[in-house]
């Protein structure tokens, strides 16, 4: 059986748009995530409509609807039929450079994966959108 994988990349963001996002959320984004946004404003995995790294527009949309967890978290992706958010966490004026997984259906279900955005991104792409952190 042959399986085809493909990714949908959006055009990168202008620096002023990324700067505006930082102003709006109240903390600086990690450098690797800023670089990601400059290269592509979101990544979709073909065949996985709910596993994606969000565009800035989607980030704002999720943030406006996310009443279930603190605004110190910034959802930058979704998976598992959008019941899980992939998030950065702001600490003071900057992000703490870890990725968090948030189960939006559970109260206070935050899980720090102790990895940077780019490390998470690489693993997420290699696992093609699977919840690889639960494989252990």
C-alpha cells in the first residue's frame, strides 16, 4: 500500500505583522517561531484537516474563542480534530521557549513537552500530525 503525504504551505508573514501579534499577546515570540512565520504563515497536512500549524489569522480566531485556558498561552496549532491545541506560553515579556499541548475539552489539562517550537515541528511533521507525545 502506498501512502502519499503532502503539506500546504502559506506565504510567509511580514515582520510588522509578527510584531503586531507580539504586541497583541503581550510577549515576544521565540526566535524559531518568528523564523517559521517569516517562512510560512501556517502549514496544513493534506488529509489531516485538523492537524495544522495555524496562520496568524487562525491564531487570533482561536484566541478570541478560547475561554477555557489562560491568555498566557498562545495556540499556534491544532490536532486530534481540534480538541488539542499546540501552544506557546508567555512568561513576563517573552515566551518560555517550550511547547505545550492543551486538551481544550478538559479543565486545566496542560502538558509541557520540554522542547522548542522547531523540535516539536520536526517531530510533528515526521509523525504526520499524530499525537506522538502519547506514544511512550
